[in-house]
C-alpha cells in the first residue's frame, strides 16, 4: 500500500467480527441458514429470508458473476475524490448471496465491464485491521 488509506473504514460488529477476521486471512465467509437453505450477505445472526436464528458460517468459493455495476466519476465524499473513477458492483456469489463490493483489475470504463462476467474475490489489505474483499475478472 503506497499511501495511508484515507477512506471510511467498516467498523466490525459482534455479528461480523468473524467475517472481518477471516477476510484478514484472505478468506471469504458467508452466513448460511439451516432452516431455509439460503446463503446471504451481509453477515447477521438472523436469516433475512425466514428470520430463523439457525444459521452458521460457511466458507465461500470466492467465485461469482457480476449482477450490476456503476462507474463512479464523482466521489461521494472528499475522501473518494482522488480515487475516481472506480467501479461499485453487486456480485452474485456462487453460493447464492449477493454482495456489494468494488470491481478491480479491469479498466473502469463501460466497454470493459459486462453484466454476467465471471469474477473471483481478491483481498485488499487497506489497514492493519481491515481487509476489504473485492472482485476481479476470473483468471
Ligand atoms: Zn432462512
């Protein structure tokens, strides 16, 4: 990392501590509901589909496809201004969860980003404490 990370950071909560710990180890983990069989994001102790508390952690493959994206040309806050353009994305993970993230490793122009393109997770160690899972074109 060349410069200090200057954008807002996630604040891990008790429900998501495990998620962030595993991200630091460059692993992507999701919550899976044993009652209805859905895997979901973001991590929380109650299933958003059926409200069951019978949920567990499962490691994700890290593979998915691009569901939707936007190319940001005007930073939403001053901290983002020097980082435009960048791609915000919704990725449909192989396990079924849909995850908001950034798309990296691809030129941030519409001609290079395609709905449905195959993606794989990559990990950006932005600080000592926080690693952000991002996605890149599958190799
Ligand atoms: Zn459920």
